[in-house]
């Protein structure tokens, strides 16, 4: 007949194995989750960086066009004033 002590010991061993296995799986899931989140954040960072670069270029071009337009308007105003004299 199996000793009750032996049954209890085996039960504790199984419990320990189950807990270790669950802890390992938990670590794997946690690491996978962190890696997934980091990948998403890296992609978001890339998109934002590209968007910012595009905005800087577009703003610069828009400012140049505005400057040229204002300069042309100023020349027109100055010429019109000269014609009035």
C-alpha cells in the first residue's frame, strides 16, 4: 500500500511543477506582450517622424510662396503709388 506521506509528497511535487510551468508561461506571455507593444510604438514613432519631416518641408515651401506673393503685392502697391505722383 502506498504511504500517505508519499502521496502528499508527489502532490506537492506536481503542484510545484504546475506552478513553475504556469510562471514560465506567464513570463513568455509577458515578454511577447512587451515585444508587441514595443513594435507598435516603434512603428508609431516612425510614422510620426516621417509626418513631422513632411510638415517641415511643406511649411517651408508654403512660407516661400507666401513671401514671394507678399513681395509681388508690395511691388504692385509701390508701383501704383509711383503712378499716382
